């Protein structure tokens, strides 16, 4: 997994929670809830998995904890990784190529 996956998942996570809250406080359309809920949940889980797969175990404990913040966790992780680039795993070389 790469950082692009985390960026997309973080954006979808943040946008979907915003849409769900706007829907909740305005028209409360069931169709938006039915589509937005699973979309947000999937983006949330992808954010967590991407964070764990992209970061070094010891150095990125804070980033891994931030990934669990619903709604904005992905954005918080991206911000944290921007300030701590040493916590990002170095991609493994392809042994075949």
C-alpha cells in the first residue's frame, strides 16, 4: 500500500462524515444515510489499515493512534506523517526485478 491510498481514503472519510452530518441535521434522507454510512465505514477502515501498513511500528505510535479518530483521523495521520517522514516505511525492493 502507498501514501496515495491513504490520501484518498482520508479525503473520502472526511467528506463522507461531513455529508452524513449535513444530512442528519437537515433533510435526513434515508438514501444518503444508506450510501454514506458504508462509504464512511469503509474509508475509515482503509485509513486504519493503510496507516499501519505504511508506518514503522515503534516510531509511528502516535500516527497509528490518530488513525482511530473517526471522521478526521486520516487527515490527522497525513499531517503527522508530513512532520515525521522518518516514520514512513521504506518500500521493499522487488527481488525478482
